[in-house]
């Protein structure tokens, strides 16, 4: 996996009160929606663990790292970026109505997918209890509690959830086990990935179908609904 050089251009305070970062980097290092890069400070390679960065947006010279980023990061800091890594979101070709659902404290990791879908002419609705940044008028936002009633509308559902909230997903969707999702869907599992796909350490293991274990860092972090027990 190639390692690129990047630079922090700006530290951004997100709507949820967490810090993000505007990063200048080569085009090849920019993660797609749902993918991640492993970042290290160029002047502090002794830090034992890299920082996992997800894409929260794009700009002409790089990408916006979704919150949170380390509070010690400052503009001008230079980074080594390894990646992009993992599997990202993939919209089905036939999907026209896109639902986005954030179960955690931020919608940032879903926005690149939603904004790209709007630009392609899709209808997009966002469901969340998190604080919202400024959104385009074409991106409609609703409380997370409205998702179950809106589910029949969606052709595709993209979920961002912390691993510890995966067991809450059926209640949020209003589905009883083993009732399947009524549309195509994927979920981004947010969990610590300390080895970032290098060592297969197992710290990011997620329970898959047939009692198999999948690694978020390699097999994800975006999974099809049908791949996981939920």
C-alpha cells in the first residue's frame, strides 16, 4: 500500500463540537466515502498508533478529514498518509431514493455519499439525532425516530453506526428478527482499528453471518447488511 505525504491546511470545528481537518494531499491518497486512510505526523513517527481518518468532504487539493482528529494537530503539520484503505459505500445503479442514517454523534462520514448522490440527481434524506452542519436544501434532514416509517421510500440505505450501537439497529429500523432490510443497504461500522489492516490483530472484529468474524479494517469498514448479524 502506497504512502503519500499530506499537509494540514486548516483545523475545522464541526457542528458536533469535534475537530476535523482540511488536508492537502495527492489525488491518489483521497479516500472515497466510507474508506479511510492511516495518518501519522511526519515529525513524530514514534507515536505507537496511527490516526484513522475518514472522508468528510472533498476540495480541489485534497479532502476534509471527518471529526474527530487529534486536538494536538495544527495547520501546517505534515502527515504521512497510508491508503486509501478498506471498502467504501457503493450506490446500486438502480437506486434513485437514498436514505442516510447516523446512529452516532456525527453525520460527517455520510455527507460525501449524500452530496455526490444529489449531484447525480438522486433524492436524498438524512436521519439522525446528531447536530447538523449547514446542508444544501436538496438534502432533507429528519429525526432518527422517523427512519422506520420512511424505510419503504428508500431504494438504498447507508448507515453510519458505532459498533456498540449495532444491536440497536433493528429497533431504529422497526424490524423484528429475522426480518430483512426491505431495500439495498450498507453500514459503516465505526470502531477502533489499531493495526489499520497491517497485522490482522482482531481488535476490530465484527460478527458476520454463520458466526464468522470479519475485520472492519480489511473486510469493511463498510459492509452490506446481508454480511453481518444485526
